[in-house]
C-alpha cells in the first residue's frame, strides 16, 4: 500500500538519509509543538472557563517557568542550526578528487559534458559509489538542477558557475527536474540520471568519439591564439598558465584570489576585472566569441595543466607521475557557491 503512495523519493545518494533524518526531526518537533499547543488550548479553555462567582486572580509571573520556556527552545533551535549546518556544508563541499561533469542549462534543456569527452542532453550517466561534481552554468535565464532521489538542488545561473555534488548509492534511473521557473516549457525541462555500476559506466564513458574535454580545450586555446601570449616559457605578454589552477593569484589591485572555475571563466569573458599583478590590460574579452561549452573546455584544459587538479583524461598518467601530489587537497576557499 505504502509502495503505491510513497511519501519520500527513494534514497539514492550518500546525502539522502542525512537530509531525511533532519527533515523528519523537524517534522517531529513541529508536530509535538502543535500537539502541545492544541492540548493546552483545550485544557485551559475547559479548566478556566467562566463560572458564576469565581474571579480571576492576578499573579506576578514565574521566573522558573520563563527560564524553562526560553532555554529548552534555545537548545532545540541551536541543535537544528548545528545539525543543519553540518548537512549544508557537506552538501556544499565537493570532495577534492570528484569526477567532474560540466552542465550547461538553456531554455529548455540540460546539456552535459563529461571531462572524458562524452556529451549528452537531458541525461546524465554516472557511476555508482563515486563522487561526482557538477560544474554548472546557464546560457540564458536562471534554472535549477534538482535530483530529488539525491536530495540535491542548486540554482544554475547565467554568467557564472555554480557547483553541486553527490555520490550515488544505487544503480537505477532517477528524475532530473528544473526547479526554477524558466519560461513556457519549464515543466518539460526534465531528464534522467542514469546510475550505472562501474563496469557499465566505464564502457559507456570510454565510448567517447571526441577525446577528453581538456584536449578540446587545448585545441580551442591554440585556435583562439591564447597560446601566443600565455606561453609556458614565461616570456609571453600574459601570465604563464601552467600550474595556475587551484592556486592563489595576486591581482593588480592587491587582492589575492584562488584560481577556481569562476576565476578562469571571468578572466576569459571579462579579463580586465581581476587582472594579474604585473601584466598590462591588453587581453581582449572573449564575451560572445566563445560558447559556454568552449569556456568549459578551456577551464578543463587549464585544470589539466595544473598539478593541483589533474583533469579526468590526464588522471591516470598524473597519478603514476606524482603519486602524492602536494597540492591535491584543494583549499576550501576555492569552492564556488
Ligand atoms: Cu529551466 Cu525551469
């Protein structure tokens, strides 16, 4: 009976039971409070009802009672706050060695590019039991990438990257919804999350005709002429980009930022805004000249030439070359929201 009337979506990620536990706790607390208030309402209404000849007696309050009803809710609310924060921060912080997938939203579809080079539309193939980080942006309006079975939802914004991650725990096909009203066919902006066991996933992901995304990025890097200024011999008019990704960058205006996905993206589309110290403002903007997919490929390429975060395609060789890359742990400051 309950199987035909599920109150909860299936729990198919490592986060799902944690989100549910918190939600059930809130429901129970809320239910108990509602019950308490209703019971007292009825009890007091009956007990202190009007009786002829009986007068109400003025009282001066009760310190013990007031402390009790202040301290108990305070403790309960603080528990909810700490618990909620713990769930929130683990949901917001992708593990450093996650598999990376780029998502581009547009009215009204989801375009997915894997670091290995596979592309798909309104579908996302992922392996069971591996951390997957989604690096998402929108070509037009605000969308929201929502997988109920994984208990994750994140707005996808034009002009910047947002990130969400999950680790699927059960093979199967799960709903993907757009959870932000984005126009006429918003309700049709849906898809399938296909969770496969590792063997099937490897077979699927290695069937890519186009090679890794970072290789596509390298090609674009050469085609757009980036390589004439950003030279690896440090003689170029732009900064050498080798090993830059994931590291702190000193800017002309004195700020220090981490070269994360959003920083790389901003440098391509609005080079003047966060210019690296010691370089002239000569880089032209590539706004309108490169598609979201091309920006993603460039980001993947920059990752692949940085030791701190080897790209998917280069992972195997990087691992053998530097078994313990010192910069492997990404600083938390580099997380995009
Ligand atoms: Cu996209 Cu709603």
